[in-house]
């Protein structure tokens, strides 16, 4: 009997770890966003970090499983892309609004994360449907 080794999809694992790290950072740091004051309570809430963490954890689990489902991976990639886009937009608001330009490691991580999501979404091969 030949045992076949599971094939882990490294791209999904990288995306999942990155999303989980960003989610944990945002859930832990309650003062990460500081401007504009009207939206700071919304962006500094636990919900933002939890959404990113759950999407990242989902991508990790999907990368470890040897199954393929177009709907699930499409949902996970779209939630991750939306999460990263909104967070990156929130990081750009102080640059545009008050001229405060400071590159955090989180900004660089978000650019990597968005680029990697776009690459994976472009290269994945969904099942052909009639």
C-alpha cells in the first residue's frame, strides 16, 4: 500500500500566517490608529483584529487540508483582500489628512499581503463550470 503525502499549498499558508499576524497585532494594540478621531474607535476595536485573524486562520486551515473548494477559497481571499485594503486605507488617512508620514512595519506587511493575495487569486485555477 502506497501512502501518498499530503500536498500543502504554501501560498495559502503564507497568506494565512500573514493575515493571522496582522489580526493579532490589531487585536492587541488598542492605539494603532490615531487619526481621524471620528473613526478611531471603530478601527481600534477587537472586531477588526478578529476578522483578520479568522480569515488568516481559515487560509491556514485551507492550505493544510488536501481538499479544494472554489467557494470557500474565494470567500477567504475576498475577506482577506477587503480587510487588508481597509486597514491600508486607514493607515494612509494620517498621511493625507495631517501630513504624518511614518512607515510602520505593518504598512510594509500590508503591501506584501495585498500583493500576495492578488498573485494567489490570479494564479489559482477554479473548476470549469458550464
